[in-house]
C-alpha cells in the first residue's frame, strides 16, 4: 500500500516509504516536491514532528505555515 504525500499542488502516492520517519521522508521527497524544508508536517491531518513513523495508507502533508490573525509576532 502507498503513502499519499501532499505539498501544494503535488499529490503523489509513493511506495516503499512505510516505516520511515517523517523527517526521512521529508529528506527523500524534498527535491521531488520542490520543498524548502521548513514546511510543517501533518500526518493524517494532525501536526507531526520529524520523529513520527509513517505507516502504509497514511496521508502525509507538508504545509507552509502562514501568520495567524490576532497572534502577536
């Protein structure tokens, strides 16, 4: 089973990544998805750190975090 990875308009389903950490997957797909490396990772819609393990069928999304209204800088 594949892992779906989302970043902007890119949405590939990739095989062979199950059991790897978010950080390792980030390193492997950074160039493929034209990522800066500073994106926030979300695993199945929940924020995840680079140590989280990704399993078959999971959805991993890398999003650029923008400012939030009402939050002091």
